[in-house]
């Protein structure tokens, strides 16, 4: 049905259609703005999802940080699926931008142009009709005026013709004027008739042909706008419906990742990661500390027999004698008379051995002056301890046997891979060298010699490293394999019921467990050594039992046998080493993982390491 207008309200209806078509275009642009904001939401949503995934994705900087547990792997798979999901949201935004928003903006521009053209045609048709009406109206008015003039001329002629006093010339003149006016009226009548017929034709054409055609075009334009909106509505939904299968696959991937979580496998990984290879400690035997109660200890109870046998009371050595520590070991400090100027001389110990003593008076006096200001030269204990720690880190001796074996095996595998790369590179260089020797124009064989030498050195270095690590690995595997046999050795008795030193520093009569005193010096003591001696011996805060033997070749460490009992005088500070002391006063550091520590309850900061 074509929009139709009544003749009396044509202007109002045309303005109404103008407003309606403008509203349609405004509505189209409003929907385009809605789609644009939806696209921005989708883009921001996808961007935030990608930032979220990037934030929680693991940093693959090292192999140790790679996910191992199934729960971690599942979470990272979920992150990957979420990243794909974000990609689909971007696809939705791109589809809407291209299929909906872009199409709407192009159509809106074309629609505005078409509407403007139709409205201009309608206005031109209206203006042409108005012009025809004005021409017809002018001819009508002119015809009306000429008719009135003709009537006046006729009345004037009749009056003169009936007047007896009028001359014949006046009558003839009036008659001519009447004929002229009558002729003018007839011409205007014909003009008016022609203009009227033309206007009626144009008006009929305007209201039945031109305006209906323009309104029909406006109607078709508005209908196309409605159809375009309908298509964009469907495209808006189809943009998201197309990605629903892929989004469903992403969600299914998340569900599969959740189903892949295996708690038993994760638990086994934890067991494998922290498996130390240690066996549970055995029962502690009874330690008799009551035997020193029956002794009478005083300043004058040191018998001559002990002095003659060259032995010294352990409690007196540790507690009252305030013996100094020489770096990591016990350095005996003999009691000597005041220093006198003397030169090099030989002194004998009670057991017949001889040693040299240097005593220089100027040095003595200088050291006395230095000691007056209470200077303290730092101990080398921390330095030696650091060197030992570095050596321990190289062979992983600070780790439990099982963990050490894994680390060594990983290192050997890496070295073998590097060795294979170097070998392949060497083979390639040798082949290239052969080609250069056969075809000198391709290159100089001597230019490859430095690279070959470097590759050969790298291969030798890697083989040495592999051999060294394999030796450490064999040592660990040997210890792990024979650990059960060693623990049941019958010749290891780390505690005795009589003749051993207690943590409080008591002594016994057992000659094998008694602390021997240092050899008596008959010469003068050089006080230069005092500057490198530590303070009084640290009190024992507990005891430990050696689970594995330790050779203690490094300076500052203390060798121990499996099953040997030592006193703890300093806890592990977090570096894997514990400071211990033998019953004979010898001190040093032992690996914490090699001992079973038991600290006294009343010791400050006591912690048990197993």
C-alpha cells in the first residue's frame, strides 16, 4: 500500500514523512552505536582474559619451575583453554565489527544520500506545482480585470449612445474602446483557460504520479532500512553463535583438565621429590651420667699419675682451663712462665718427642702493646666454612643421598647432551676441513683449526666433568646400597656405660675415652698465637649420632664414622652444616643430613634435624 496524501494537508504529510524517515535513520545509527559499544566490551573482555592468563601462566625460565603435578598441569591447561576462549571473544568482536557495525555505517550513509535525493525531488515537484498555480492565478486575475474593464467600456458606450447630446465622434470612440476591451477580455480568457488546463494537468500529475512515486521510493527506502535492521539483528546473534562450538570445545577441555587431576600421582611426585634415602634412626641406648657423682673434683685433685701419663681432666680442660679454639680445631695452649729473650731452642715432651719453639722478645712486646688495645683479628672459620660449602654444593654432598643421586644424574645427562653437541660440531668441522683441503678455492683449512682446538678442549673438559660426576654418583649408589649392612655393624658402639664424657663436661677414668692433655712445653710460649685464638669453648647444647661416615678432608670439617656420637655446640644456620665436637676436644663442621641430632630441651633455640 502506497502512502497517500489528501490535497488539503499535503504539506503537513510531507513534513511528517520527512520526520519519520529522519527518525528511521537516527534509530539505525543508534543501533550501530549499540553494536560498537558491544564490540568494545568484547574486545576489553578478551584483553582482560588474556592479561589474566598471562599473569598466572608459569614463567618457564628454568626446568625446575616447570609444572609437574597433575593439578598444576590441569590448571595450566585451563589457562590455555581460557586463552583460546579469549581468542573466540575477539572473533566475535571482529565479526560484529565487519558484518554488523561496518555494514550499518555504510548503509546509513547510503540511506541519508537516498533520502536527501527523494526529499529534494518532492520539494522540486511541489515548487513546480506552486509555480503553475501562480501562473494560472495571475492569468485568472488578469482575465477578471479585463472583464471588468470591458463591462465599464460597454456601460460607457451605452450611456453615450443613448445620450442625445453626445456627438457621433464620442459615440464612435466609446465603441472602439468597447471593442478593444472586449478583445482583451477574450484573449485573457483564452490565456486563463490555457493556464487553468495546464495547472489542472500538472496538479493531477503531481498528486497522482510524481508525489506517489516519491512517496513510494521513500516507503521502499524505509522498508529496506527495516530489513537491514532485521539482517543486522540476525548477524549480531550469528556472530556469537558461530563460535559456540569452539567455545564448547574450550569448556570441554577445561572439564577434561579437571578430570586429569590424579591425587595419587601428585602424592608420589612429592614422595619422589623429597625422598632422602635415610633410614629411621635406631633406639638410643642408656647413657649413665651418674658416675661422676662419686668423684671428688677440686683444684688439688689432679693426681700425679694423670700428669705422668700425660692425660688431662676433660672437665678442667673444657670448663676451668678455658682452652682456646684454633680455628676449627682445638689448639692446646701450654702454661708457660713469663717470656724472656731467647733464641731458637728445642724442647721435649713427656713422651720423648721434640719440637721447635720461636721466641723473639721484640715481637712479644709488640704483641703486648697490640693486646693492650683489645684488638681482635677475625677468625678464619667463616672463610673455611664458605669454602667447604662451595665444595659441598659442587658434588651436592649437602643433600640427602636420594636427592643427591637425582641431582648428579641430571647433571650427567646434561653434560652428555652437551658432549654430544660438541662431538657433532667437531665432526662437522672435520668434514668441512676435508672439503677445504680437497677444494682450496672454497676456503682455508687453517682457519678452522682454532675452532677445532676449542671444540676438542670442550670435549675433554666435558668428559672430565662427566667422569667426576659419575664417580660421585657411584659413591652415592654404593653408600645407598650398603647402608643397611653398615647400620647393623656390631663393632660400632657410640655410647658406653662407663668412661665417657658427659655433655656437662665431666670426665671418666677410661683411658680410651679420656681427653688427653697437650704435651707440656718447657720453653716459653709465643703470645702471637693468642690473636688467632677464639674465646672459651662453646657449651654442648645436645648430641648427635652419625648416620653416614664423613671423610672430612676439607679444612674446617670434622671426620666421623658411622654410628659415632658427637656433641653439638652450634646448630645448623641453614647452610646444611652443624658444628660438633668430639670427646677429645676436636671440633669442626659435619653435614646436617649425615647426622641424627638431639638437642637438650633447656638449650636456647634447640631444633632437632632429622
